[in-house]
C-alpha cells in the first residue's frame, strides 16, 4: 500500500467499495468529449451510442477511456490517455488529485473553471427547469488556492517505538480508506500551519495505536483556528476519541465590516475571501427590491439561517427580523449575532413556514443544505404572500428543481449571480432573486 493511504484496523464503515478510479479497467474506447456535465465529468458517446461520463476529461478532448462502470443506458470511465488535449488543460498540482475525492477539477486551468461551471449551470437550468438563466449572469471569483477556511479531516495516530506519529487525511469516497496529506493546497495557510504544528502536539498520545477520529477545523481568517472532535453536531464539547478535548469551538469571524460569532461545530461558509461579494450581492438584491416596491422593509425572514449570518448582514434594512434554523448550536450564536428586534426560532424551516402563514409583505432569504427546499416549504411559499425571494444555494441541481416548482406559482428569475467558492472542485455557489 502506498505511503499516502491509511487503512484503519477497525472501520466504523460498512463493507468498502473500491473507489471507481481504482477499479480494474474492463475495456477501453477512444472518445471525443462533447461537454462538461454536473460534477465536472466530461460527457462522451461510446461507439454503441451509450453515454459515458469520463472523469478527468475536458470538452473537445480526444481520449482513451477505461470503463469503470457500465449499465444498459449509460457508462462511467476514466481518461487513461489524453490523445488530443484541450488548450485549457493543466497539470494537477496536488499529489492526491484523483484520490482524496476532492478537487477533481485540477486538470482545468483555474482561470477557466468559473466559465466552464457557469456553462454547466446554464445547462442544468435548461434541462431540469426548462428556464434560461439571465444573459448577464455574473460569476464572482477569488483566490484559486489556499481559500478553504473550514474542513473536516481525519486524524490518525500510530506509534513508532516510543513516539506517536500523528497524521492527517481525508476520507476517500465510497471507501474506508484515508488519503493522508502533509499539506492540502486548497486549505487556508492558517489551517495547514495548524495541522503541521500545533495539531500534532494536541493529538499526540491521545489515541489508541491505529485509531482515528474526525475533526472539524475552522479558521476565522484572522489568526484563530478552532477544532471540534464531536461526531454529534449537537454536542458541542463531545469527542469521538477518548482523551481528546475539542478546543473551545467558538470564535469571532470578521466579515464585511461585522464580527460574526460562529464555531467549528456548526455550519459556516467556507470561503472567507469571496464571502463579502456574496454579502454585497444579497444586500444589493434587497435594496433593489425595496427601491422598485417589490419588497417591503416591514419583515425579513431568514430560513435555514445557521448562526444568523444573512440576518446579521441585512437587519439594518428591516423593522422586524425572524431567523429559522433547526440546529440549536447555531441558534446560540444567532442570539449573540442579532439585535433585540430579531427573533430566532429553533424549528425545521418547512414546519415554521406552514405554521406561520406569511400573509403580510415580507422579504425572504433561504439558504438550504444541498438537498434544497423540502416540498412542503416550496408549497408554503407558493401559498404565502411573499413575492420576492432570495435563494442562496450550494447545489445547482436542487436549485434548478426548486426554481421550476416556484415558477409554477408565478416566480421568475430577476437576478442570478454565482460565486466560485470552491475552486478546483466542480461546485458553484449561486444566488437567485425570484419575484412574482
Ligand atoms: C447551507 S447552511 C446555511 C446557513 C446560513 N445561511 C449561513 O450562511 O451561514 C444550511 C443550514 O440549514 C440548516 N438546516 C438544514 N435543514 C433544515 C431544516 N429543515 N430547517 C431548518 N434548518 C435546516 C442547517 O443546520 C444549516 O445551518
């Protein structure tokens, strides 16, 4: 086994499947990549007409593809040889490219990634929602490397003689293996520095030989790194490795001129360099709604509100503010982050929306997890008097799906902006303004 991989003695995971890229190649084909699809793979057709999603291939390229998965109607493969490379192809920078499960777009020039992902986003909307994104849909970009201020890593510990060897890694997809790294080029310099220095002291001697634990890391962007070892997000001080105490997970994050209280145990946006652009876009969207009379300043409702991040950035513009979040740990921070005129509710957003029929003018901002809006949430929105909605999303597929549902009750896209929060990966953050 390569030095870069760690196989725990006792896995907490079910029977491992080998990741697709490690499966023995069955057959190879020469294909021309037609386009990039959701997830960053290249799409091609095999000689028998079946679609093939090719990892590591770019539009226009002619490649030799080894199949890793085959069904009657579609196949998956990996590019084993690039016969005619795209002018946008570059050498991946990280030795764990194709292994750790993250940063699968490193073979594409960082300067071009936003353009390619915007094209994929447009296609998603056409295919799933049958809606065209606006022509002038802007993609905000930031640093291509060293941007990630939040991460979940695995800490492993082995004993060499009297010494503990502490190492860090990422869980590989569909596997119980861990891809070990010394330095991760997308993590912020403060997180890499913490892992190479202080973290080794903290974790040394705290494990049984051969054991491992997951740790959430959080860099506040101002020199403060916190970690959280709990597996249960609701137990702020819990630890899955006996002997390891989480640091105090809470810290203060300076964003767009405000100090936001957050912590390693709760959700927070993970690209602090670009976050001010998203805040500005959301503030502009609110101002526009108020200026054209499509929204009212009487009530802001922030659903899936986390630590009350968007409410904190917008509360100066509204008379009344309600945040709704189901994670009680987030709620503790929201109470600190928001002024007295704000009410922070602990509930599933969909239940709150159904029980509190919004029949007065209100501005809504929603920022759901990858799964998008629950159907009861879109139904309650359709039935409400809300006529302007700001939808922040980290998943283009569920965003397109929900936009299609909301379009049935008259919502149209007024504004769309994207934020390249996760360079080197196929993920794109979006903000849509929907109005009716
Ligand atoms: C993408 S995060 C957004 C948080 C916040 N808007 C921010 O920018 O920091 C989604 C949040 O929704 C919460 N959440 C997930 N499902 C929920 C639900 N059904 N009802 C309420 N909150 C939910 C999660 O705990 C998480 O804090």
